[in-house]
C-alpha cells in the first residue's frame, strides 16, 4: 500500500431508509362488494451498518463516499401483502475503527472484531395497514399508518491502528529501517526527519510459524501532545499497542533525555499509555566498540531504572534475534503464566 492510500480519518453523512406506508385498501371481488379492510403493512427502511473486516488496513475506500444512504421500505399492498424491506447499507471498516458523532464528538462505538456488526442508523419502521385498525365499531377503516422517517447523522470514522508492538521515537531514529529489516514491509526510508508521514504495518515472522504485528508510527517531537508537528495525528495509533518499543539511536546527544521526552509526550497525551509494557532499544550500535558499549551499559542501568533495554543494529543485523525473542516474551507473558501455574 502506498503512503497516499493510507487514510485513517473520514467524515461521512449517513441516512437510513424511510419505512413504507401501510395500505388502506378495501377488499373488492366479484360477488363481494364489501370485503372489508385488507391493507398490508409497509416494509422496514434499510439500516446503515458498520462491519469489521480484518482484510482492510485503511479507510481509503471511504475517502470519496461522502453520502451513504440505505434503501426505502416498500409500501403495503392489498390482500395484506407487506411491502419489501429497504436494502441495508453495509460499510466495511478495518479493525480498530472508532465511530464518532460529528456534532457532539461522542464516541458511539468501536469495531475491534472481524465480522462484528453495529447498526449506525436504524431504518424507519413500516406503517401498519388498515387491517390492523378494524374493530366492531369501525369495520371498514379507510386509513393506515405512514412509514417512520429515516434517521440521519454526520459521523467521523477514525482508525486507530491495531498492532502488537508500536515503534516510538524521534524522527530519523531508524524506525522505518528496523521495520523493513524485521518484516516484509517496505516503508519509505531516507536520511531526514519525517520520512514516515503515515503509519506502516509489518508482520514479524517468529519461530515455529508464529508472528506478531509491528507498527512504525511517525516520529514524535517535543510538543506533540499539544498538536505540534504531526501531533495527535500519530499518537492515537499507539493507544492500542500492547507493547511500546522506544527506539533511540546510539549517536543521540543524551539517550536518557530523549527517552524522558518521549515518555513525557505520551504522559501528557494520555497517562494510561505509561501502563503499557515498554522496551528500550538503542539502535545503530554498530557505531560503538566494545569499550564504549560497556560504559554505556553502566549509565543506562542507572538511567532506565529496571526498564529492559537492548542494543541492536538494523543495518549490520546485530541483536535482531534477541529483540524478537524479547518482544515475543513480553507479548505472551500473560498467556504463559497460567500454564506454568498449573504445572503444564
């Protein structure tokens, strides 16, 4: 998928179908002059339904679909025949899509499961035919209910990328390079800040045909939590990652300071982000000899206060196996503990 085809925010107008009118028909037949009411009910208007599709990774297919309307219900007929139901309109979205009311900005629901369906606006109920209104005192009602009007709404669809691991770091930290080495993803890579303007997803192949998903998020700058730079545009994408991988280059002026700035931006955006598992990775370590690496380890042991960290080099293919092992261990610690507790 090219970067221009990644769309994670769209505004659309949706309208359900109106209900069909009930019929006020009176039965007439040869030799039966006053057969009584036999008007059928109107059909239900079509719903607009949001459906999760795991094969989709973007909202690009909705970029130009500004108005989405369901079909109207058919009118009731004679002989108590019910009108047809309006055609439902199904909008397929990638997993991780948040649906928000544009006017109130209230979150209506989120789609996180494949095949999950939620009705966004309900179709109008069909009107009852005059057959329902017959009584001992009114045996030939000549009226029926009209169909209920449609519901309409302006909504915002916002995609929050669903990935197991989110790459967090300053621009030009080497996130895209790491993603390209670990996965089959082909992000744009160049030696200048903000090469990545849209999230890139890649599947990391692990041992015994296992895998996990890693997302390269556009780089953080100071003030991002207030919307500076790319701001909230990328921060929402790491809200759903279960593990955050902080990537800091070995040639940074102050590795500890960069890490603290990244943490502070996440804290100001959403304090709950700090509850996620964290792994610090010092990249471009092929620039360090053994002596420098040893001295740096002593400093980082104090600076990171127990937070795990690794040294890697994407270009020189150093430490990548250890990195995948560590990430797999962090992602699966919750599922492995119950098994061990039962002696399995």
